[in-house]
C-alpha cells in the first residue's frame, strides 16, 4: 500500500521548472591556447587546444552575442577579466562586457542587472568561492541570473575554479588542500545554487581533493560530489544531464549507498571513515545523470 | 526593459509545489509538564505548561492518530524515545510508534517506510543533527517523509533541538557553544531540507549562539538564520509562513541587506565582522514570512 501512494505522489514532481539554460563548470586552468601544455596534456592524444572555451562560445545564441565576464571571485578583478576579454576576442567574440561587482551594494545596481539581462552567456572567473557567495548571495543580480538560466533557452553560465565551485550547494571552501581526512577541517556553506545537492570541487586530481569531497558527502549522503580536474568541465543541461568535456577526468562521488560512517561519532579533529561510496571516473564525451529523486525541491 | 522581463518570469514561480504539511521546529527542552520551571519560565506570565507538545497533538489529523517518534539523533535512542512515548500517552495519544533507525541500512527498510506511511505526525528527538543527516541523507525513508510533508494535508513533522536544526539547509553542527566569531569555527553542511535557505539554530539565547548563526549567514546572505530559544518553537505552513509559539523568543537574522563583511578576506582562525544584518526578536503569536524570492528552487 505504501508503495502505491508513493508512486502517485511522484507524478507531481514535474511541476518544478526544468531549466532551459545550461551550466558549464570548469575545473580551472582551462586551455587558453598558446600556453605550455602540462605533462598530462602532452601525453593525451585527445587534447584539443581551447576545447572548453570554444564549446562555451559555440553554445551562445544570437548573432554578435554578448559575453559577460564576472570577476567577483578574484581579488584582482581587472586582471582576471582582462585575460578572458582577450581570450574571447581571440575566439571571435567582439562583444565582451565585465560585471565588475566588488561588494554587496554593487550587486543591487540597475546597470549590472541590465548587463545580465543583455548577456548571451556568463563567464565566472576563478578566485575564492566564498567571495562569490558572500557578495552575491541573495542579491538581485544573482536572482536575475537564476531566472535567465531557468527560463531562457540556450542561456549559458560558465564558471571556472571558484566560479565552478560556487555553482552548487553544498559549496566547499578553504578545506585543506591536501588531506581533508580530519573531521571539521573541511569548510562547507551554501553556494549560489544553480544546482542543488551537488558539491563541485575543482583542481581535483591536481590537488588530491577526493578525501575532502568524501567528508562533505559523508555528512549528508543525499549530495553527489563532482571533482573536476584542471582543463576539464561538465556541461549540465535540463538541470541534471551531465556531459564531460576537456582533457582530464571528472570524478563522481555518490554517497547514496554509504552503509557506514563514523562522522557523527567522532570528535572534531579526529580522522573520519566511510564505507561503500560509489565513485565514477569519466572522460570527455561521457555522460551522467544527476539523481532527481529530490526534485520535490523541498 | 530588464524590469518587465523579470516580472514575466516571476509568474512561473507558482509551478513549484506548496507543501500541504507543516513543520514544528522546537529549540529544545520544551515543557513536558510536572518539571521544575526555569527562571525565565517562572517570570513569564504567559508560560503555559506543555504548550508546544499540546499544539503538536492538536494538529494531528484523523481519529486515533499515530505519532511516530524518530530518536535517530540520539546515542541513547531507547531512552530518548521512551520520554516522548510517555509524554504523548499522558497527552492522550494512544498510538505511538518508534522509527528506530540506527544506521543507513535501516533507513531503507520497508517496515520503516510503512510506519512513515501510517503516521499522522512525526517527532524527531534531540541528540546530534549530524547523525540525522549522515544516516538519513538521501535515504528512501527521508524521501517518503518529504513526500508526505509536501502532498498530505495536515501532516506535521516536529523536531526538537537536533531534530529542529536538521530540518533545513544550511545546517550548523558542532560550532563552538559560545563564540563562533572565529572564521572556520562554525561547521556547516546540508540538512534534511524540509526548508531551504534557512539556518535553524537551537538553545539559542541559552547558549549565546547569535554569533555563529551570523557567521553562517555572512558566508551566504541568501539564507535566513532562525534562532530558537528553549521551550520555544516555530510552526511553518505553506513552506514559508512562520508562527511563533512557546515561552521564549525567536531570533531572526536576515542577511539580505548586508553591506559589508570581511569573511572572504580574512584567514581561517581570524575574527570575522559583518554590517547591516537585520535582526528580529519574535514572541508567541508573532508571525513572519520567509522570503520566497528563491522559489525558483534552482
């Protein structure tokens, strides 16, 4: 009997809007062309120069599309924006503007809202993801970005490094670069939440971050961990369809099947353990569906 | 022009289901009758013995309603459940069962799903909120609770102390009891998420926790902090309509208007600061609407 009632309720799930835009979460250090290759990139016969940024460009709708660069995560926003302006110009985009939001007051200004309204795509640069959530959290500019992502067909929001980490809740910040096996040593807060129940971590293999993501997932196995290697990205469409691109691997940490963890039994400062996480390593072209069991959105 | 487009999009917000059930988040140590009163309760001429639990009982639908006690947060689940069984019997509820989930495997068992299906209301006891998220996160039992909360008119989920803290995302756990003014000293993860963008803290005035909630809100001002004093509760209906009951105060910390914070500029271990939080102190009978600006649920 319980089973039938549950099934009936599931019919209502479609009521939540399926996003018409897409997300491009990049693990940092994406190829910008003309730079020296890493050892892995040298060895990778599938390596394509500027693959990820070219994908971003190719997704933009309209003629002469405007790309909006958001350097808010960076403490050197001018330099950070300049890199992307040059790169996008090189890739044939003439119309590049900068959403130069440096504090919470900026995030309410009509001129910035108007820029978000005109953009065909957004590129959120690297820096510190905590700057993004502390400055943009709950702001009119963020809300408008979410509305455009939800309702505007083909609208794309890209983020690299901090810009990718901030896209979802939970958001990891300032965990130990190596390690993360000590309870409490991984700092988590809510992200900008274009996705939910997903923890995106970046520079993933480069910085050995699977342990910190696992600690995050152990505290609530209802969330999926996604580790993005450098020059590697996921494109998310319809809110949950994931496709991998770029030269490295994407690590998926699925905790739904966790059978045991001591995270709630040990004290802060003690090493944690966890059993039966499911881990996937995905390469360019691979696809993955984020669980939508929680599409009640409550 | 931007303005019109935004308004149009807002029309779609109603698509997300409005919960038909209600939540009762209690700050811990709710009056169970026949116990010694605290100094504040003695002085409070409005104090009513067992007010909060009587409200819970009065909300239950049906004749001979079944109350399901969830003692999973407690390391002494039998004792914890026994207290509530006795209390509910005393208040005239004959039909009390215990959802004795002690680990992740339990949270998938059909017999527990069946109990959740039969319950008229759920009471989540105190203990450690991290036990609740680590054990129930992403589980079939949690999903069924969410479905019942969303679709079943009059279904009520109560939680006290840890049971209240775990109801929403972000969830604070193991922050310093006093203080919380040091960056990184407040641990946050995702909660069971019957509510979102709300941080519920408990034993609030008793344990001086406004600072740790403020740190949580500063990291993402898109979230509202709700501090529940002991023997004080909020009842949440329609997903965002809050009403206060009980003998103490509820503290609301609204960070949407934050103009400045150094949380993204300082290092872990340094004291943080924040300006222009809005704080409300509400007493029994007062109401408050949680912002629904984010009802896109993305």
